[in-house]
């Protein structure tokens, strides 16, 4: 498969690029909501515009009212989100939650997907139970209670948790904390009794929560997929979310790189544009090549995931690790080549560094995925 977009995907990219540059621009969204101290960290009006554009339903099946497209197309939108640092619940709602709900019952899909498609609903996922991403161990318990379950435990860094209408929670219904089997995914409504959340603002001004589930009672129809069979659904959701995060990371890297190259063409030192200095030209050229290599890895992983390839899981981790290191290089080079002004809030380049830092940790950093690549290769 060629590592570039076909004609239909190129049209989607053009549409997403124009929309995000106009409606999702840094001053109009990120700085606006950050400076207002918004409790959500994003604009609900923009999220509804996502729905009007059809973006929210990219991964929702046509039978459920969506576009029935794939991870390549979702990644196109995410790349433009990253390029403009547009705060939105697209990754958690339209990628992670939509992927999980596709495995849910007709009732669950009918209950939650219409709100997603219109941009009226926001969803979150609660997986991790510590400072670092480690879905291999789930301690949160779900015990049988009548015809349903009671959930007890804690989840950390639930992105958009406080803004979500529904949270997908991974809990253990049998076995030990590190067993592969025995997991179940639940759709937990925001107003469930016993659910409490402590909101925290992350370095990139997005809002996450530390979540406590204290005997949260759910009916049996809240189960997504099969009881004790949630690991397969969780892995499918994580793969989509990880490559989605990688696609957004490419957008962050390209946005930082473009801003830096523009600065090299404008800033003068010693009577010359600093872009004329060979040392900076070499650094900019190296950065460009690294970004293009990382982007190719992302597209390859997206294509394999959409094709249902057995190699998809490995390539997703390759892409997430590569993007993690490349985006970090892009933002560091950006701040350094901007000089002292790159350290000020007046210039946007520092905002790219903050977004990279938060995004790199989401669903596993470069070290996590490098180790995972080794494990999947038998080491």
C-alpha cells in the first residue's frame, strides 16, 4: 500500500486543514479557553461544529448513522488537530469510545452514538490506575450484584472525565490483577451514584480527573462486549487510540516545524536571515526527514489496522514510539531556534512543547512502546 493519501482522503485532509485553521486556531480555541480558566478545557460549540462537518462519526458504522471510514481518515483529522493544538474530545470520544461502542449491543449504540454524531455528547475512557500507562494490570473490581454489577476502584488521568456524558471503564470481573482474561468494559453514565471525580489541569491546559468508583451500581446492559472477554475489546480500543495519538503527535511536530522554519526565514542576526546559517539549515533538514519518516510509520500502522492485519499491533507501537521521539525533537528544536523568545508565552512554540509532553504520555510513552515492540518480537 502506498504511504500517502488517495484522492478521497486528500479531499478530507483539505477540508479538515481549512476548518481547523479557521475554527480551531490557537488564539481562537486553546488560548481563549486557557485564559478563561474553562473547566472543560475545550469549546462545546466547536465540538458541535465537528458533528456538523461529519468528523465525529468517522469511525461510526454507516448502519449507526456514521461515515463508516477508518483509522486513516480519523488520523487525517487528528493531524490537523495537532497542527493547530485544537482542544477537543475527538480522540477520547470519536476514536477510543467509538471503537469500543462498535462492539457494544444495539441498545448501547442506540443510547450513545446519536449524541456523539451531533457533537452533543462527550465520552471518556478510564483505564490507567497510576501515574504511567499500564493496562496490563487492572485492579478496579466489578462484582456481580443482582442482574448487574457493582464497580469499586480508582482510575487516574481520565482525560475529559469531568466533561463526559459517559465513561468507558475497564474493570476486573474475574482472575488476578495482571491476568489477560477476566476483564470487562462498562459504559458508566456521568451521574452514576458512587462515581466521584477530582479534576486536575494538565501541562497543556487540558483537563483530566482522578476518578473514584465506590460501589457504582450498573445494570447488565452496561457491559460492552462479553463479560470476562473485555481484553479483546480493550486492545482494539487501545490500538485505535494509540495510532490516533500518534497521528495527533505528527500534527504537533509539523506545526512546530512549520512555525520554526517560518521564523528562520524572518529573524535576522548579524545582518543576515538566521535561515542562511548552514548549521540551522542542517538541523531543519534533519528535523524534516525525521517528521516524514514518522508520518510514514503512522500511515502504515493506520492502513494495517484498517485492513485487520496481524502486524497492525506491532506497527502501532512502532509508530507511537517513533512519533514520541520525533515530536519531542521538533518542539525542542523549535524552542531552541526561536532563541530566548521561544521561552515566553507570547510565542506559540512553547505551547507545542506542552502539548507534546502531555500527548507523549497518553496511552504509553516512547519507552513503553519501544519495550512493547521488543516483546511483540519475542524478546
